[in-house]
C-alpha cells in the first residue's frame, strides 16, 4: 500500500494542476473584462494605422505607423527605440519597445509594420463590409496582429500586472521584403531572440484552434542560360546547338521531375525571360526582352523561390539543382545562384510546450484546445530568425481572408477575443 501511495499523490497533483490551468482565476477574469472594454477603441486604432500606407518601400509611411505605435507603447510604460537601416538598403527600419524585470519568462513579441501594398496600389483604405468584417490593406497581415499585441499589453498595464515583467516588442519594417544583407536587417531581432525565453509571433491567425509551431524557410534562386546567337535555320546544328530557351526549358523540366516530391519542399519559378537581349530589375521584379522567331535565343533568365522545413532539406534541394544545371545542352551553358531570405522554424519540443500553454488558456476561455497548424500552408515569417535561440509559436494575430490581395479582410468580431487570449497567455507566462 505504501508503494502505491506516492503514485496516487503524483497523479492527483498533476490532475489538480491541469484542471487549474484550464480554468480562469479571478485576476484572469479581470483581464478578460478589461480587454472587452477596449473593443471599439482597438478597432478604431486598427482603422487609423491601416489608413497610413506602409508598403515596404514607402519608408516614410512605415516610420509613421511606427511612430503611432511607439506613442501608445510609451503611454503604458515601455521604452521605445527606432532602429534605422543604412540608406543603401532602402528600408525604413524597425520599432522596438521594452520593459525589463526579473519575473517570469522573458518574452519577445514579434510583428511587422509594413504591408505588400505600396503607394501606387489602388487598395489603400479601411472599409467596413458589415459589423463583423472590413476590407483592410495589411489589416490582417499584419497590422491587426500588432493591435493584438498593443491592446493585450495595455490591459495588463492598466491592471498593474506588468510589474517586473521582461517583455520586448519587435515590429520590423520590412517583413514583406527583407532588406539585404540579413546580417544587418535582422541583427536586432536575432539579438533579442537570444535573450528571450519564449517568442510569440502575431502573424494572422487561421482560427481559434490552430497555432504555428513550424514555418518553412524561404530562399531565392536564379538560373541564367546562354546559347549561340544565330539564324534559326541553324538551330540544333553542331556549331549552333539548342539555344538559351531550350536549355532553360531543360533545366526547369528536370527541376520539376527530379527535385520535386520531398515532403514540405516546394520551389516555384516566378519570372521567365528569354530572347536575344534580356534585362531584369530585381527591385521591381520586372524586365524586358527583345528577340525574333528567326533568331536562336542567346539568353534566358528565371527567378524563383524555394521553401523548406530545415537547412538540411534546403541544401539537398540546392545540390540537386546545381547538378542539373551543370549538364547543359549542346553549345549552351547555365549557372544557378541562391540568396537566403528566411531560415526554417522546426517543430521543436519547446515550441510544442508553448503551444500547450496557449491551448490551456484557450480551454479556460471555453474556446477548445489549440493544435499545430500544417507548416505547408504557411509562408515564411520573422519568428524563424529567432527559432534557433528560443522556443516560440506564431499565428496569434487577427483572423481574416485573402491576405496580400485587393480583397484582404480582417475579422473585427473575433479580434477582441484574440486580444483577451493573448493577454491571459502573457499574464501566465510572466508569473
């Protein structure tokens, strides 16, 4: 009997702890009430920042949105800093806000200020569709997520629940098109990640019951093919060969047949140019070609993207692509180059543990458990830059549809509940 008693007590203790975590205590109920009182203010603030254009290349607009958020963070006791980028990078910089203490976990809350909608986009204004939804350029991806962060912290501050907490907010200004080199544009974020115990990312949510514990990395690739410029009547002859466009077709076909197929690995050719003369501007992702049907093409260029779940998977794909490129058709030659954009965020045990804490909060609020979202359905994000240094989850922002399109919407009806959930989660993590 004495041998069984310790096991019984351990089981009882675990059961009691789990039950406590899936119920709201008195303080957490006050947090819920406080956030609820901000509902109309949070929506009005979202409309305000959405109506400031902050396309990545609109440096003044990105900075202006940052200044609006900075003032709000300062009003709740955070120290703010704007981190400028070198002029030649053509990026506005980043907003960091922080408080420092020694209680609970050190948190890093990640968002971004920029959107894909530049100043020349016709989609510029926040417009309500009804009481629940609004069209909003960048409202879902991801100014809504930034508002979730701000109002969750505001509720905790107003209830005097941030005393001695250690929280850093990092809102980057170039998430949609990262400044290069990454060693400069992501240095401050990585440094913050090295100091944090947990990172929370506020990219758009896919629903109450999913969050992201793994995100694929992103890399760019470029293939250039060259052939002999000649009259088309000589194509395929020994001295003329296949020409650049046939050579590029060979490369892309073999990529499709031989590189494709590994789980969570995808690659996509985004632009293709070929002819006698080719120019391409990477800043605008546009180019020009000149060629004639009776002239064998002497140049072809493809720019594409690669998505991967680990560095090992990325390198396997790159090596296979290099092998294919190195076997050209007669009288042609091809080369391939790569550029890193985002590392991968693997599904670590630490990330799963943070997800479980979010799930407990969700259950305590009556929303059900939260499970891991399929990484194949998510793009790259800034949280991946700190994934090697700290545990974390993403997808805690607002709900909506059609991000990155002129039909982008943000769900106003669910936003307050998501702020409540975030506030309770931060409260628990900082105890």
